[in-house]
C-alpha cells in the first residue's frame, strides 16, 4: 500500500479510537453525573429551612401572652440566620451541578448561579454553623468561581472532586447539624401546640363546651397527623444528606477507578436511594 493512503488510514483509525475512548468515558461517568444530579436536589432541606424560619408564625396563635415576648425575640434570631442556612445549601447544590456538567457531554453556563450564592455565611452564637463551616463555604465558593468563570478549562471530575471534597464534606456536616437543629425546633413546637390541647380539653367538660371540644379534638388530630409526617421528613432529610456525603467520599476514594464496575454499581445504588428518599420527602 502506498505511504500516503496508509498514513491517512492510520490517522483515521486513531481518530476513531479517540472518539470511541471519549464516548466510553462519558458513558462510564454517567453514574457520577446521575449521583450529582440527584444530590443537587437535596430533597427537603430547603422546605425544612423555611419551616424552621416560620416557626413563630405557626406558634403565635397558641402562645399565652406571657410567652409572646420570648417568641418574638426567638423569631428575630431565626430570621437573622436563615439566609446563612440557605446559602450553605446553595453552595452545595451549585457544586453538584458543576460536577454533573463535568461528568457529562453538555456544556452550559452556570455563571448566573454564582450571583445567587449571596455574601457568604457567618459564625453566630444563635447558629449551629461555626468557623469551620464559614471557612469551608468560602473555599467551596472560590473553587466554583474559578471553575465556572474559566469556562471549566483545566477542570475534570477528578480535579473538581479532589479540590472540593474537604470543603464539601464540612458543609454537608453543617447541613446535617442544621437539619437536626430544625428537628429539635419542630419537636418543641409539637410539644407546645399539642400540649395546650392535652391540658385544656380535659377541663372543658361542661355540656355547653361539647361542640368546642369536638372541634378542638378534630384540630388536635389534624395537627398530630401533620407532625407525624414531618417527623419522617426530618429523618429522610438526614438520610439524604448522609447518602450525598458517603457517595462523594466514595468518588474521592476511587478517582482512579471511576470507570470500574464496582464503583459504578455503588454509585447507582446511592442514586436509587436518593431517588427513593426524594419521593418520600415529596409524598404524604
């Protein structure tokens, strides 16, 4: 065969192998992409953050006058830290969206979401977030800014995970701490509101109070059902955040073997678990 045709054939073969290799890499990272997509949803955390912020609005009707002042002061403290709690979530979500983008074929701009991160978070005596979480938030947002502003040049799943894992894990730890904090606030609210009915209903034993007592019992049952559903949602939110943390740790531990069947199967199981948890959080 003449030299030039052989050369062109060799080049064509190399080109096909290159394309085939790229396709294989993209396919083999689909589990990373699916895990990042599910993690970005972080089911229930935003809703539970808002519920925490609005605790006083629900309690106010039930509080005795003597407790009003403390209730308003606590409400102001919750609202003061709410933005920090949400900012922590936004940083983790944007990291996962970026990771998903790097693990896939598409290239789109996440720059507009950088503006939505806010002005950072602060350590506060009224907040479970401490200086570790503040530092991690700063580190993760700087990483995201560099990656997104550069158009993801010189970025891959491996470098993103290697550079981001430590700060991400600390922020996820902060979100887990906050979710448990929300659950305690929820438990106090439940005891406050249902406790009023437990005390008042037995004393309303006159015939003229029968209709009032019936309505109170119906309301009590409705609130009890509402709180039982929420009890489960706090548990599921903790499970979801834990799965995200463990899944990302698994990626970090296997950066050189992300195409391996074992790692892909493990990530697929995390994706299924996160999907089930999200379904549980959205259902009643």
